[in-house]
């Protein structure tokens, strides 16, 4: 961690605070959330939760009407099993009838139901239903609130999230939907292996000629994945001596059925069998018991990571039984024996994907919480050798810190070390369409063409050319089903306006016009049909055109270079869209108008979403409003609770004041009848709070405190006046003394100005007399009222307030300052005699005039 912070200090320089927006990075896992904040003036580190912990449990729950997050939500699951929602990452965009949902039901005690989109919602015990996106959005909003609190209330809107490379487009849509419901904006998605690579490269340099190959091995709760990366140095610009770090993803492997959660499930099964054997009771029917065992399984697994055995103990597990049993590491590993080969499967898959062997690999960098499990560590050692295992990144935090640094580079508002990432998609993505029928009786034929094979760089685009005469539809889908029970289709793009556009181009002289469609794989891994056009080579019959064709000078300069390509030929280029804007839900349609010289006409593209569509704008707006209503209600509850706590605290403080020693300021400044009335009001308020306080409103608590404070305020005011009065009196006397001193000096100056050649006086007799009058009035008033105030006792209200002293002194001060700041009169300088004989008379006149002025103004200069 220290190396990371040193690297940041060396490489991260930030512009002025007023020009920058804060950036929030979130690593959302099945068990834990890690977050990091990049903001001017804030040390770059992992964001702490309300308990000052560096990671947050991925759980949201309700305790009756109170919504809970993090450890509070996780710990309450045993008492409210149907109101606690953990491990929601499994359910992102999962079809209701998929094996993924069945698996989730085997580890969770919550009630699941189907949404109108065919995905999953969860039902609380009160009957309210929440979609997975809404529940995850609540957790994102909780993290955002932590970030904004750390910034003193400054708003945070931009977020970058880590996701596994195996996430499908549907799962990526679900992530962004949750972010938008939480009221934030997705800057980018980054694969978690690539994010760890950024973190690893931040404080290291690499050779220009010999790239280093490393495997990021991430064993998390829901899956195990391996990402094969190379690190090298490349010139920032061609022929530049300045170097940037290049990270290139060459391959990835994963297993979505193996991880920490599956090991927890098997350990819980061991505890269930032991309970059934000892007590002959079916605990599976008891939701609370199952939730308690789930929590205990996680605790025991952590103990077994460092010990040969552990004791599982749950008080009042079920049926009034206190359950206690011993679990050994050997028994636990035996229950997971079939998983051991799968622990290292992703490493081999990543090597095969990249076409490399372990001999090419410098190290296997471990990350993810499950890498602490001994059976996983032993499997990796057996596969790659102990020497190649590296633990030089923070297992829990490397991904989120790398994501924050990557996001800072994307924002262009932070200056970071120049690290460039070339990432890939890991699925074959194909385009499908119906071949144009040559006759009415011809059998329809579907053509499938892989446009982005596995390993294609993200940020790529491909232009497809079709010889079509009629409108048709393009379907984008995965060549193979990405996950059992999950859809392969992504979207359908209906391209229309083709007959009219082709006829238009033909009239202009185009030869064999065609349809071109551009398909984009964005930096965040979204595939979309970017646009479609009708294009034709227009024949130029002019002499210049014929000469151009004769000498083979090529096509018209107005023709886009990318549109000269043939079917399925790629045009790899860096895409400027790094977020969800390349998602099919927001496919842009060109608004280009054809001119007489144009050889391209834009076609209309209408996108129809897949069988598991992302949430619509209306659905997201409704969910956002729903969450806002909960936030408002909870804010009202917090204000009510704060008002009640404030009233209770004040009551106890008043009780202490009334029971204090007679020598305390409160006792000295209060009268017996005041204390009696205050004591009666305090007791009355205590009784009200005990009898009716539970049903009272925020306004009631505030009103009762205000009523009690009205008894204390006069006493507090007296004490404050006793402290403030001497200060105000000293200030008043100081202004009297300062004014007296000023008048003495001003009168002396006025007298000196009346003498021949005396200095000018800034003030007149009238001005000084007026100031002296103000001074005398202030002195007389001050002496009179100070003597009156001396007779007032400490427990009586003052008859002369310090504020009145200040107000009177202010009048004298302003009168004095007005004269002090008065500018001295200007003295005109006499002109010297001229060397020219013709100017002698003029000089004499000037001298006389100057002398007259001196007499009038009382000034004198040696020059005269």
C-alpha cells in the first residue's frame, strides 16, 4: 500500500479545485464492496465506511422500517432472514427461470419473484417488491453518500466500476441501470483484471523491447478468473523519447460456478448434516436457522484458513437448540475435493486463449479474498510453481485503486502516469440476417457472420457491406450461449429507407449502390449498430472525371475511407465512447442530408432490444423516484431521532445545572423562583417524553426544547453579559482616550496653521468642536449608566447591555474616523523663472500669483 501511495505522490498532480469534479470508483463484489475517491485536496485511498472499515459488505436489509447497509445489514440477517438481501451480483440480468437463480435460492433465504422483463425481483416480509437493480442502486447510493460526506457535502456524480470480463451485455446494462437509478453517471466500465494491472503498473517501469507477461489470478466469492496481461514501455508519440506504460490483455479464463460462495455453501451443508444427525430435525425449513448457519459457515471458513480445525457455535439456532460442532480442515477440503482442478482451470484457459505457455509468464499475481484459502493456494502452487506466485498487490484493494487511476486518466482533468490499456472481448459476437429471397418461393436462409471474434479489441468498429434492395434487420448475438439459461441474443437493428435511398443514388448516377452498416464494440464492452447508410460510386462524366478514372486517382474525396471496405472487414480504431453511450439503448442515427454531389444517404436504424432488455427510461425514472421517496422518509426519521436525542440530552443537562454547587455560574446568575419554574418545566417535559414521546413528531420535540430553553436563556444572557461587559467598557473608554488624544493634536495643528508660513491644517474649528461635543456626550452617558450598572446584582437582568455600549462607542468611533481619514488640502507649487528673456514678465506674474496663493493658503516653500 505504501508503494501505491508513493507512486501517487510522484505521478498524480491535480489542477485547481474549482475546475475539477470528483470521481468515485466502485469494485462491486458478491460479498464486499470496495470504493475509492479521486478528488482535489483529498488523499487518494480506499473510502472508509461509517465504522472506519476499508471494505463494505454487499448487503442491504430492513429492520422493520429501518433500512440498513454494510455490516449492520449483514448481521441482522439471522433475525430478519426475508428482509436481508446479500450476494445480489449473481442476479444481475439473470432470467427468472435460469440455473443462476436456482443456485441463488440455495444460498439465500429471501423470496424471489419474476419481473415484467423476465428478470428477478425480491420480496420483503411486508410485501414490497424490489428489483435487483433497485437494491444494488441503494448500495451504490450508500457508497456515494460516504464519498460526499468525506468531501464535506460536495456532490459526486461520476463513477467508474469494475466488472468481470465474462459479463455479458445484459449484465453490463444492469450495472449501468443501477448506477443511473442511484443518481450517478457511468464514466466507464473496466474489467477487474485490467484494473489490477493498472494498480500493479503505477509504481513500476517496464522494458521497451522485452514485455513482461503476468497473469492476474482473481479468486472472488462468485467466480474465479485469470487475466493474462503484458506490460511494456512504448513512446508517447512516434519518435518521442518520452515513454508510456502499455498494458495489453492477451487472454482470459474464468469459472462462474467456483468461488468463495460455493465453498461457504458446502461448509454450511456440512453443518446442516451434523445438525440433522444430532437432533433429527430438518433445519432447512427454518429460514432464520439457515441464515444463521450461512453466517457461521463464513466465519468458520475464515478460521480454517489459518487453523487445522474450528468450532462452529450458534446459540438458539432453531427449535430452542444451541448448536455446537467441530469442523476440521481435512473434512472441509474433502467436501470440496472435486473443485480443486477447477481452481486452476482459468489459468490454463487464459494461456490457451493467448497462445502462450507458463514459460512465458513472469508471475501469477494473486488477488481476491478467496486466494487466502489454503486449498486454492496449494492448487495454484502445484500448477505454476511456488516461485511464480506473487503477492505484491493488495488482495482486496488493488482492483478499485486501479479503477480509480484509470478513471482519472479518462476524465482528462487529472494528470496521472501515462498508462494505456488494450483490452479485449472474450465472446464471439456475430451478426445474423435473412438472405434476400431471389424468388417468392425461395426458402428463407439465415446468414451468420462473426464480426467480433473472441479476442477482439474493445474500442473497435467494423463496417459491413450488403447488396440489398429492400429493408432488412440485423441481429447481434453471441455465437455460443455465454451462460446456461442466459440469452444469446443482444439486439436487433431494423434498417429502413433502403429502396428510396438506392433509387435516389441511382438517379444521381451511382453504379451498383450498396448498404453499409457500422458495428461498434465500445471501450466498456457494449456492441451496437452505430449507423447505416446507402452508398454508391457516382460516375463523373466530365473531362476531369474521365481523366481521373483514366489515371486511377481513386474514388471521390468525399467518400469516407471506412466505407470502402468489404463484408466483415474490420477497421480497428480507438473509440471516443467509453461508457454506455454505445449501448443499443441509445443508438445514434445520423442526420446527414444528401446533396447533389453526395454519394452517401443516411438510413433509419430502429433498435429492438433483446429478450432480457435493460430497464427503460420510464422504469429507471420510476425506480429513482421510489428510492428518492425512501431517502426522504429516512431523512425525516433521522431528523426526528436527532430532535428527540437533542431534547433528551438537554433535559439531562438542565437537571445537572439545577443540582450543581451554589458556586457555579448558573447558580450565581439565576434566582430561586427561576430555578423552581425551570425545575417544574423540566419534570413536566420528562413526563411528556416518557408518556407521549414515542408518538411525537419532530416539531413536538423542537417545541418542548424551545419552551424549556426559554427559562434558561435569561440566566445564560446574564452570565454572558458579565463576561462581555468589561470588554465593551474597555473598548468604549479606549475610544474616549483616542478621541481626546486626537483633539489635542488637531488643535495644535490648527494653531500652527495660523502662523506665517505655518503648515496647513486638515480640520476646521467647527469640525473639531463637533467631535468634542460628541465625545463629551459619550463620556457623560457612559459615566452615568456605568454607575447604574454597578448596582445590578449577578442574578438580575443588566440595565446596560454590552451591545448598547458598543453601539454608543461606534457612533464616536465613526465621527473620529471620518476626521482622521480626511485628506490634507493640496498646495500649489510655484513655477520657476524662464531662461527666455521674452518670458520674464510672465514669470514675475506667476511668482506674484503664487505668493498670493501662499498667503491665502498659509503655505511656504523654499523654492519661492
